C-alpha cells in the first residue's frame, strides 16, 4: 500500500527541511572518515511500522550507509529489542537520525494504537478504519501504519469516493433522495457512494436514494442499534464520532460494519524509540 515514490517524497522534503545546507555540527566535530554503528532500540513495547522509511532515509543521505531492519512492519516488539542496525559514515548517520526517528516513532505509535482498537472489538464483524484527519503531507505513511496495526483505510482523498456529509446536505436545494439519485447517475459504477446522517429520520430518505454506505454520526448506542435495524442490510453501516478505546466495544456490539476513528492519526502519541550511535 505504501509506494517507494510516496516514501521518497516525504523523506526528501524532511531532509531538506532539517538540513538544507548540510549538518554544520557534524561537519565541524566528526572527521569525514569516521564510521558509526547505530541501533534502533525500543524503549517500550509496541507494533512496528516504517522499516522502508528508515531504509529510504539513510539511503537518501548517503548510499554508503547500510540498514538492517530486523522485524517486519506489523510485528510486535518489546522494550529493549533492537529493531534495526545502521552502519556507515558517521556524518550521514547523524544527519538522518532525527528524520528516521521522527517518522518511525509516529508510524509505530499509530500502529500500536490501532492494534489496541482492533483488539477491543475482536469477535465482532466491525472493522476499525481511519479518517482524513491525518498530518498534512504524511497521509500515505500514517495510513500504512494503520494497516500495520490491523486496521483498514477509509477513502484516501476527496478524489477517491463520494462522501456527502452534513455540510453537503445542508446546501441541497431539494430532497436528499433526489440529490443522491442524480449524483449516482453521473458516476461510474466503481465509485463508492457514502452519505452521513445525524438523525434516525434521515436514514430512509438516504437509503431510498441508493447508497453503498451510510454513516451514523454521533449516534447513541440505542440509536446505533435502531439505525442498524432500519438499514437492515441494504447498505454498510458506519459508526463515527467520538469513538474511544473505552467505547468502541459497545459500539461494535450494536451490529455496525465499520467504525471510523480519527484519534488513530490526529492525536496519537509517538512511540519511544531511540537511535543509539557508537563508533564502529
């Protein structure tokens, strides 16, 4: 899901931001011929994401740097585990250190948090999915991290699918049913069509228009159960709004198919990983 081109775009922009004219400190203090070894160490347990990003970062800095990532994306690790070993010219290792850490810590934090949400609804039919509440410029990496944690991806961008939300519906001149039918008539058959509602009485008019998914936004548990019953298999049902680790199991138990969780990316804590450097 994560292409080399997407990784390169992020890594090169980050390196240009962090060292636009080189690393002044390392160039002053570290002899050019010095070779260093660095270990990517886990300081807390988690789920890994970002191996290819670590490799691409150091390759972009200096092709002479070798990176041996010891675990795969999606693998669990414990505190004290060595996740990767980096060997090469010390100046390059130090220049790439912060960028590699920033990205892999965030990605692994997302993967770890996602895995917790997925575990909380084990045994139900519901899927945990992300949202567009991602860090600008990092969406491809963050969406990959969600997959590493066992979650699924919502539409990648505004260009991928129709998702008519409350602000769209508020601007419609006529009925929502007619508007959905007219919109569907203009679409190719492969384009997914979803509509958000925030009241039970909106469900039937939306279903009548013909949608693939209906999003029940900020519904109570009782309303979610009633909404699932009203839809009765005529579309996928997505629950959204204020989902937490404490509430997701009860939401899944209402019978919804999809639970979207903005917190997976918009407020995640970076995992504590360190890159410890020594002379080879």
